[in-house]
C-alpha cells in the first residue's frame, strides 16, 4: 500500500466493513491514516500493518 490508497476497517472482525480511511504513509510496519468521523472529527491515526481491524486496501483510479 502507498499514500492515497483507501483502507477499510472491520472493527468487529465479522466480515463487515465498518469504517474507511485514506493511507497517508507507511513507515516501519505502521500504516498512518487520515479518517473522517473519528471521534466526530477528521483525525490522523496509526495502525500496525498486522492489525486485526484492517479489512483490506483499495487503489483508486485517480
């Protein structure tokens, strides 16, 4: 994954996508994102690349 990719999250690990964000960067096994509706605001967040909450990624056709 690279900056600009879309990242999908499954908070309950039930196969249902619950949230989406934009990959800002990937550094040392950590995915840094920009997400809307994160505590009712737009926020930068970070996740381990192996996080169970990450459902998958998509590459937009910009």
